[in-house]
């Protein structure tokens, strides 16, 4: 079965690299949203440093909403999802693999882009390290929870805004803990409690989300 | 007991009853041809028989066990729906290769080339599927019938977009499958010709 | 217990149950609300700090408590629907959703109105108000998701999953917001931090709480009946019912 899951991962990676522009667009959106804040709020280094962590995280959440749909959209539209469902392999395992690939192709580039964002918003080095750690632990959570909502809305014609409505309230705790970790780093305080809480939420999501995604996909295909 | 058996199926879609207490059976070497007007619930019935959706009441049995708990049903089944299940960015070869891997069918790439060749797709194996015509895409999708050895075929509108040759080609495949003791349940808008061999018909009515 | 409950999985029986319960719920709700409100607003003693303005708790507190409980009840209904495949459970969940959302809105509105004399502003990012606001968003999400589905049966299941995801999140949201609040605002005096409330003030509050609960139950039964009738429009028993009504 593991060979089979690796096969699914290979397929998804291959498709992702065939559709590079779809991967790059949310990242460009993220970069542009971040650019708006110095222009709209204030370019003063102090202000930017104060709002920086929140801005980066909010922009990351918003841009993730744009890219999430491609997680199951093509497979649903062309019928591949039906074939997955009938392959005899638990759909939850397949969903977990697909979420992992989605995280690799849409959030790892964000991690690579993050030093630039930190420079733009005048974050100090300890703040940047904290930001990177929260992104590392927090973005898989975005993918996992987001996948549930995508699986629920995939059969709907106009799922885009609805996806945001469903997900933004659910992401609020993540936003609170992640930004507060970076704030603590700015004050030279320990921030591992916040990281630990995000880690706990991630573990909870890892345990439950694949089953919720599989169930949602079945409901959407019914 | 061998074969497929449906007992007491009820399906309610959008709060409309499509069919109620529907029972039928499909034995090895039988072709069941499902007929009915649009909206009568043909696709819904086929999806219930595959296990993709669940009936509101009733149960499907494969060799005596409910398909929900059967370990062998997934291995014994090929379902092809309205949608071709081909990713448009991948080539025919890649699509079939990944499909075979998902369904744990061991096939070499050369086998896939061979199957595509006998299905009239020479020279189209390596280009992204989105550049193929609808009929060619349908042929790629149907090539799965050659790749996986499965006794149960459930095909929803398999003739869509096929030309006259294609229809005859597929009907011959049907009769060969049934002669080998396979089971086939299908639906289409035009009636099956003599090429497809003997078949029983199940009629669904449109209900309000 | 399941033997006893199981017949109500059938929509027709659930409809009859709603019909039987409804008058009792309405009478109970009106009586409790009348007694509790008159008692609380006219006879309970004044608060020594806030004067008469504290009396808004007789609406604010029950609606806030019940907005949370209604959400939990929705999640329970969704779980029942999922485990036992009861269509009626999903219908009950959907029937509750707007009622809960309105309760949340009442809690927010009264909270804001109370904030004006207390804090001098209509809106303060107080922890409880903020988590109520997020709860309202969760309700809106569930209702919007259900509304977007044309197949209401599928929509009910989808909304049920979302309600379950939300209910796991409600405590996390609650504590994260509380913690965020203490971090950013220092110690704001929370409205309910008073260690104890005088019994003369408490009793009307409890009566009103019961009244609100009965009221929610009553509205839910009406909505559930409605939902069943609309969804089962073509079923023979509904047709028979309609013909009986025409005569």
C-alpha cells in the first residue's frame, strides 16, 4: 500500500509541476498583500515591526484560501476521485497523501519566500526565526483543516467565497498563537508555549482531519 | 451465491424518490442493460451498485456479502462513469499508468502502449490528454477494461462521443467479456445492437 | 433508550412529536420569560455599582449561554445523524442553526449596548464579546454552506461536518481569545467576574434561562416541522396531511 501512496504522491507532484502558474499566483498575491501594508498603514520601521507578524500571517491565510481549491478540484471534475474511492484503498490515506503534496508545493515555497517578507516588514532575526517556526508548524494545519472545507464545497458551483467564510473563523486560534509567538520573540521572551500549542493543534488535526476529509469527499460525491 | 444482488434499494435525491424497493441480480455471464428517461436515476443506481453512494434503504451483495464489508469487491470491479477520470495535463500513458498503480494492477508500460495501440490511439500516447478529441479521450478511458482483469464492469454511458466503429468495437468487447463469464451492467441512450450479445433489460421510470 | 428514540428517526413520527410538544414548550417558554423578566426588571434589587443598567443581564446572559449550547446541540444532532444515518437529525440541526445564530446576535447586541455605559464605547474587543462574534461567524458558515447546496440532504450532511469541526474549535477559540485578550489589554474588568451574585438577582436569571431554553426548543420544533413538510412534500403522508387540512 505504501508503494501505491507514493504513486499517488508522484502523480500529484507531476500535475503540480505541469501547472506551475497556479502555484505561483497565490504566492504573488501574498507578496502584493504584504506590500500594501507599508503603503496603506505607514512605512515607519517601528510600526512595520509591530504589525509585521500579523500581516504576514493574515496574508498567508488569505493566499492559502486561493490555492486550496486545487487540492481536489481537478480530481473531482474529471472523475479521478471516483476512481480513488473505488480503488479499495482507504480514502483517508489517499487524502492524507494529497494534503501532504499540497503542503509541499504550496507552502514550502512560502517558507522560502519568507525571508523577503521579513525584510520588507523590518523583522529582527529572532522574530524571523520565530516566524519561520510558526509557519513551519502552522501551515500544515492550514492545509489539513482547509482540505475538509474544500472536500465539502467541491461539488458546488460557487465554492470560492464560501470556502473563506467557513475557514477564516476556524483559523483564528492559529493566527492568535502564531503572532503572539513572534511578538514574544520580539521581546526576547520564550515562545515555545505558543509553538507547543500550535503543535498540539497540528497533532489533533493530523489524527482527525484525514477521516473528516474522506467522509466529506464521500458526501460530496453522493 | 455468486454474482451481484441488489435487494430493496430506495434512493431519494433532492427529496424526490427516484426508485423504491428495487431488487435485481446479475449473475456471471450476464449483461444487464439499464434503460430509462433522463432523470430516472440510472446514474444514481449505477453509483449505488458500485458503492460510490449509499442507498437510502436496501443493500448490494457481492458473492453473498454486502459490498460495504466485502474485501474483494474493489478488486473485482471496474466502474467508468460519465467523467473519463483522465487528468487533462497528463498524457494517456501517464493517466493509465497511475490508474493501474492506484488499483494495484501490475502492468508494464509496454502493455499500456499495446492496449492503446489496439484501441486505435497510436501516436497519441504521449501528448497531454486535453489535446485529444472527446472520442479519443473516451477510448483512453475505456482502455482500462483491457488493463484490469475484473469480473464486474459497471459502465455509465460508455458510448458517449464514440464513432460508429468505436461503438461496434466496444460492443464486441462486451460480448467477449460476458462470454468469459463476466458481469456487465451498463446504460446508454441508443439500444444495444446484436454485437453486444444477449442481454436482460431493467427499466427505470421517471417518478414525480 | 435507543429503542425508545429510534421511531423518531422516521420523519412522520418526528413531525407528530413536534406537534405534541409544541404547545407545552410555548406555554412554558412564555410563562418563564414573563415571570423571569418582570421579576428581574422590576423587583430584583439594583446593583450597587451599575444601578439599573445591570438588568440587561437577564437577556444577555441567557442568550449568551444558550448560543453556545445550541451550537453544541447542533453538533450532537449532526453526530447522531452521521452515526445512525438519521435524516431527521440533520433536519433538526438545520432547524436549530438560525435560532442559535439569532441568540448569538442578541448576546452581541445586548453586550454592546451594555458596553456603552460600562466602557463608554459601543464595541470593545472584550474576550467574551470577541468569542461570541466568532461563534456568530461559525453559525453563518454552517447556514451558508447548507444554503448553497441544492440537494438539501447532501447539504445537511455537509453542514453537519462543519458543525462538528466548529464544535471542536469552539473551546480552542474561546481560550485562545481569552488569552489574547489578557495579553493585549491587561486586566479589563470582566463583566461576570463578580465572585457571587445575590440570590435575589440570581433566581430571575435562572427562570429566564429556562424560559430562553424552552423558547429555543419551541422555535426549533416549529422550524423542524416546516423543514420536514417542505422536504417531504411529495411523500404520501404529507399529501394526506395536506388534504386533511383542506377539508
